[in-house]
């Protein structure tokens, strides 16, 4: 009789151990599942997190980044990035200034005589870019009409490519390049050529740029 009771108690004890072990195992799996798969901030201890307001990892969203495409804004932003990575306040090793890397003499032609103020003023830099493009478009108006849509050295000539090249090398050098059908090239101090800019900035919409012989930046007090 005693032996039967003892066997019964041992059996009950074994069953209790199995039940407790199963409960602990399930609890551990549940907590791990939350910390790895369901929590946006998985570096925080699970005991410190309120699960009611946590966004699951698979539902996190990336910031929206608009595509500028071949618009005029896309044109000037692409050119600004190539010139300076979009940095308004940079001066390169040759003294060229700002986002679009203007030389001091070019700034004077469009009405800016204080390069220090220019470098500190992003709005003025944007106005300078447009004024310079308008002036270059007036100088190159006949060449744009003549060569737009043609191919030189295997590169399609477009208005935006011509204007970008004029920003790099000046309109006079672009005229020489086009009228010599690529025989008279130009390369800046960093090895960038007119042909490279014509190709890289091809096909943008630059209709917003109006030819203006006397284009100036209007300075505000």
C-alpha cells in the first residue's frame, strides 16, 4: 500500500515538473518573438516596453524622396550636386564659390560685387544661377537653334547640355566646341570637359530660362 502511494506521488511530481517546464518555455518564446520580430526598437528590454504603441518592423516606412526628373529644378540641382555636392558655403581650391562654383568675374557680370555676402546667401546663389543661365542662353541662342538635336562625337546636343557646358567653361568656349564640331574642346582644372557636361546634363527642360543679354541679380536691401 505504501509503495503504491509513493509511486503515485512520484508520478504527480513528474507531471507537475513537466507542466511548469512547458509554461516557462512558452513564455520565453513569446518574449523573444516580440523582441526580434515585432518591435521597432529591439535594443530596449522587453520588460520596459509598452507593446500597445510599438510599430512592427515590417511596417516601418522610409522617408519620401520626390523625384525631380528632367525638370528645371532637377537640372539645377543635378548641376549643383556635380559642382559642390549642393554645398552653398564651400570655396574650392581655385577660389570658386558656393553651390554652383561661381568665379568672381562671372559674379561681377551679373551684378554681384561682394563675394563674401554671396557665399553666405543661398537665395542670392539661386538667383545668380538663373541670371547666368539667361545671359549664357542669349549669347548661345543661335548655336542652340543650330545644333540642338544634332550629334557631335557621338553625343546628342541639347539645350540643357549646352547651358550646363557654358556654366562650366563659359559661353565662348562652348561656341568654339560646337562650331568646330568638337575639334576645339575645353577641360577645366579638374579635368572635366565640355563634352562630358553636354552628355551628363542632356535632355532637361530649360524652357524657364529666357535669353537675356542684360541679366542681373536684383539685390534686396
